[in-house]
C-alpha cells in the first residue's frame, strides 16, 4: 500500500475539517502530498442570458458577491495549505466551479490520487440526496481509488488504533484486509476481522433448520479468516468474529462492540439504483458507522 497523493474534498467548514483531520496525519506518516479541493456550486462563470435592462444591475451585484465568496474561499484554502506545510506536508489547493463530487473526482484522476478523504454525509438527508446520494456516497461509488470518509467519531490521534475490517473474501474484501494490516503496522494498532453471513430474516422468525446451516457457514468462514491471518501476514493474535444478518448493520454494531477506531470495507462502486434495490454495505456504513470508514478499491 503506497500512498503518494491524497485528495481532500473540503467545504471549508466542519465537514472539511474532519476530512483533513484524517488526511493530514496519514500524509505525515506516508510522506504523501495533499491536494485540498473546494467547489463553488454557483461560481463566477454562472450566466443569466437575455436579462432585461432593469435586472442587469442586480445581476452585476450578485456576480460581485460570488467574486467575494470565491476570494474568501481561496484565502481559507491558503490558510489550510500553510497549516499543512507547517506540519511538514507538501500541499496544493484547487478551487473550481462545479458540483463537489465531480470536482473531487476530476482532481483525483488528474493527479493520479492514491486516496481521497471526504467529510461526513450525515447532514444531507433531503430527497435529492436520498435519490442520488450525498457527495461522499457519489465519490465512493465512482472513485478511481480508495476513499476515507470522516463519519462517526473522529479522533485527534490514531496511534494504537483498533481497525475493524469487513471481510467477504472477495478481491475487494482481501484488499481491505491488506490496507488494515499495513495501516496497523504504521500506527502500532490492531486489527479485528469481521465476516457476516448475510440473511434478511429476523431472529424471531428464523426457521429452525437455519440454525444448523448458519453454524456450518460460520465455522467455514472462521476457518477462512484464520487462514487469512497467516496468508496476509497479520499479527497472530488478530481477533476474528463471524456474525449473521444484515451486513452493514452487523458491521457497524460490531465496530462499536469492539470499540474500533476505524472501519474498513471493500467497495465495488455499484450504482445508486442497484444499491437502493439490493443494498450496499459501504453505503450503509457511511450513514451509520460510529467511526470513520475506509472504502477500499483494489
């Protein structure tokens, strides 16, 4: 896991500060360069064609207001850049017109980012966000690299942190294990491997014959997790746990039960419609995880 460039999407508010709080120590530890990206959703290039003469002065005043906001954003980005460089991290800034998620993804592609950091999606719960996804959800779905989302409880320091990893034994899940292994080594932390045997049935109405089936699946999964510890070079004392039920909910609950500081999950980047119909583990975790989530891409 080599991290050379980290793109940080910031709204220059609390959400952006939380994203930078995760990205800055990561850059310090890895020697990565930061790109701080801010988007003006209505910017200087916004046009009002065919305005009547009486409205042109109002449009000019509004454009000047946008210009002032843009200059203020640039100054705030410059202040953040200086703070990063004072911490010993190389940092660039970018302020563009456009949708935040598009701007973040465009920058990530152009600078060949290894990691993207974005803020908490919890505040956006309106109908457009439910249908199309928040900025963080859209970034996770379409990102060319792994994405860390500053949801839940963000700590000042992640030394000795505990990392919970959702493992489904796919390519994406195995890559999440490798990220957790490498991060844990760099921060002297520990890893907990979690596997969920998925089923949508409530325990109170679970058919009797399912009990033995679930026990068999859980036993096989536990053996595979223990094999992963050896094959991927994790610490021999790495904990494993097998659960059953809705995957996202069980992972979030287990992260809380194990008092984890981070939750890593594999991300296939499936579309919003598929996620709404079939369920998406990263999507659920972004909304309900008690700690920051790293959505890992191979």
